[in-house]
C-alpha cells in the first residue's frame, strides 16, 4: 500500500467503534502503534510471542529483538 492508502485505511479503522473486534495483519508497526488499540497480539512464524497493550508490546524484549531491531 502507498503511504496515502495506509493513512486513509488508518483513518477508516479509527471510525470503527471500540465495541468491535478487528483483525489487522500488518508489518507496519507505525500504523499499529498509531491506532487506539486495547490489545495487540504479535506473531512470529505463526506463534504468539507477545500479547498486551501497545505499551506492553513496545517494551517486550522479544518484540524489540525481532521486529524493532533493538534489545
């Protein structure tokens, strides 16, 4: 997706009510962290490696190592 398409999709997702569960499969962590999400589940090779709030995901050591490039 182009940056403009990502921005448009992000705005569309933000209009969905908090009482609705949505599934987003994305490698764009800026997109994911830019949404007001209650819970994020992170997969690596089909296995759950972390689950929690955006803050929990940002500080999770496995997520940082695999996806954010820092330890």
